[in-house]
C-alpha cells in the first residue's frame, strides 16, 4: 500500500508504520490481549481513521487505473 500511495520514501515508511500499528491493535483484539489494547486506546481512533483513509485511497487508485 505504501508503494502505491507514497510519493517519497518518508511517506511510504509512514504508511507502513501506521499499518503495522493497526495490525498490532487488531492482534490484541483478536487474541484477547486487553493489556496491550488498553495501552493503545488513546491512539486507536486516530490510527483507524488513517488506516481507513489509506484503504479508500488505495481502492480509488485501483479503480481509476
């Protein structure tokens, strides 16, 4: 996703890092690790908003091509 959306290496790295964080939160939910989830709660809404934006942008690019 970073290669598709990022215009620079810095942007690609930011996208990758955001998606990795979202995946860690997802794992905490799926595997019931509430301690990890509680530590990340203040950032979860912002993280998922960014993740949704990346997904929408990716789908738009794929549909437009």
